[in-house]
C-alpha cells in the first residue's frame, strides 16, 4: 500500500547536520557518495579501517583475488573510467582491485568526505524530526536525514570458536585480517583451518612457502579452475571497444554477467552430450561455467548429481592418492548450493609430499593447544595457524551496529528470527535507513558490483524524489515487507539452496537463525521489481513529509 505524504509535526523544525551518512567505503560506499554528491547532498562516509577499499582493503591473504572477471567486476557508471583503466589479469588480485578503488576515489575526488578509522557504533531514529542520530567510536554524534549501510556482505569476520584458541604459542592469523606487511612462512609448519573460498585461494600459495602444511577440512568444496592469465593489449583494446554494449547487457542480465541462458534439462540429453557440456563449462574458467549448462542444476537433485559427479571425477583425475581424492570430494550437499570456488592448483597442491589433509568428520578438532591443533586422535604441532573461518555473512555487518528504530525497537530484535525488509532495501520501522546488497536481495548470488550500482542508483533516485516533494521520511509498510519476505522464501524453496547448511542460510554461525538470505529470482527480475515500485509512487512504502 502507498500512503499519501502527510505533514510531520516536530515541535521545532530540525535541520540535520548532514543530509546523508554512508557507513563503509568500499565499492558500495564510494559509489553512493559519488551519486549523493551529484544531488548536492551534504554527505559523510564513515569507514572503520584506516583506508578506503572495504573487502579489498581487509582481505590481503595470499591468493586473494576476485572470482568474477575483472572487466565485469568493475564500475559501469563512467564510460571514461572504463576506457582509462587497464586490467592486467583476467581475475584481478587484491592489490590491483585496491589500486582500482583508490583510482576511482581520486578521480572523482571522494576522499575529502570519507572519515577513516572511525566505526559507526549506534544509530537512533528520532520519530519527531525524521532524523537519525549516528554515533561513532570516536565519541562523535551527528544528525542526518538518511543513513545508507554500505557495510558489505562479507565484512563481519567469524572468529574461530575453538576451545583453547588463545593458548597457542605460535603465530595465529585470519585470512580476513592478514598483516599488511605480509608474512614470511619459509621453513615453518603451517596449519590451515577452513576450506572455503579464502582457504582454497590461499592454500596453494601457503604450500609454496611452508616447510609443512596441514589442512583441516570439515566440509570439502567444489572448486573449479580459474585459468587465470594476463590480459593482452589486443584483448583489452577489443573489450574496451565493446564496453558500452557489454555494460548495457550486464544491467539486463540475470546475474550481472553476460551469457546465453540454458534451455534444456540436464536429464533431457544423453551422457555424452552432457559430459561435453560440462567439459566446456569446466574449461571456461568461469565461476558459473557449470551452473549455466542446464536449466535444472539448482532445482533438481538428480540433475545436480550429474554435475556433482563430474566435478568429483575431475578431483580424482588430479589428486593422485585415492583416499585424499575421496576426502576432497563433496558428497553431502548439491553442487552450487554452497558457493563454488575458483582455484589455481588447489587440488594439485595435495599431491605435494609436505601437504597433509585432515578430515575433521573422522577426527574432529578437540582444542587448540600451545603447540598446535589437537584432534580426537593426535596433536598436530605447528608454528603458524591460519584461520580461514569466513564471515557472519549478509546480516552480520548490519546487526553489529546498535540500530534503534521506531518505538525503541532495535534491528537486532527485529531480525532475531531472520532479516525482514522490503525489496532488500528498507526494513519497516527503520525509516530512511537503506541497505546496499544486503539480505533478501540478489547480493551474493550476483556480480556484486552490478547489484551495488543498481541499489545505489535506486536509493539515489528515491532520495531525489523525496527531496523534490518535500518528503522527509520513507518507510517500508509492514504488509509489503511481509509479502516480500514470503516471496523471497517461496522462490528459494523452488531451489536446492535452503536445505543446505551454508553461510547462505546462516548455518556457519552458531545461534544464527536458519533463513535463506538472498533473492534467487535473478538480478534482472529483481531490478524490474524495484523499478516498478518506484514508478508506482514507491508502492510498498509509506512517505511522510514536512519542511524541516
């Protein structure tokens, strides 16, 4: 339902110190700042780290790189930026991605409105004045009309919850908090706990340095070859020539990457044809190379098993020890229902004589000791432990802030049973508080930069509409929120995703409610839903106004 604007009635008109506060200075925050400045809004970005970059500032572990091709995983809003920036590799490393973001910040003069080394700790909504009071860990409090959470999907680090973790006498590292000066592991015995995407990227490079590497695996992953390589000058020139049409196609695509959608079931074709399709997907070096082969990979268990077994056959062909190959072969969840990984020599690393794999389903970790890692059968003495334990994804970075909305309700309280919002953008009872690529939007199931741009542009257009019409508050209606949550859950239920214990469902964080956290209908359908709501006078939202 859409409620016509009504005057607000603060006892004294309030002019906030700022028009907008943006929390976070990664891809999302920088672009949101750029667009709000174009509207002439007084905007400030608060960033907890001591430099900009978000994910690509924090994650500096060996092998950290994007798993979407650099030419796609980049801003599309500036044709000039597309033409002037030169990507060196098919999949950019963390240092190159950080250089890109620094270039963007400098090119568009964004740094002057970013406050570094400052974490937003609390935000309280004033119902009378339609403003937020935002407090930081430096003790500063500012009032602002709008708050945009550009805090990222993968920024709330999941610390290891293993007994004795503080007793280890050696060096303990986390992939999401790697020392900026790097770490020399030459001649050292190294343990890695966790084999998600960061572990898969780091393990081959850690093995090149370490005297001994022991990998502790709870759940094996499906990893696909990245086939990364330098980009030639000819390739770069050709891509730049077609960037305009490519960017337009990205915005219309299902996942923010451009490819031809499949038309057949995996079960409609014979084994030879299916295997040939899977071989082509494997050899594409794309994260979605296998997922895009047939229509029912993520909807039908029998169809999924055909591709899952194909990947397991690849593992057996690479890993020389049959027992190790079997331990590395996923059998407890369908392919793609946990995020697949792009790897460079991950499986081959286990052929090295100084690399050992410990199957935690057989011998679970009991505790961390001063000397290393104790499992149920023995103590593994090591000099360094690398925790690749991932993140409290999608919601963790938002509920980390003490956000108090209407009636004194906190966002943590409201989301105690799982996130609730309308269109993944606004949560009812928390007006003027927007979220970029958070829960119940395509987010992690899409090319993040494409989804970031879509959210930022919708938010910017919304704020411009409010200001043109003298409206000081937008809030999601409880009915629209209820309908959206039901719609997202219904779409997810038609897939294999929800039944799997993954970070997509919050299962990696003890006590976190089990809810499928992303919109599975596709970025194209989602964009259409958001655009339709805006065209229909912000259907599903209540707009309230009054000069302030």
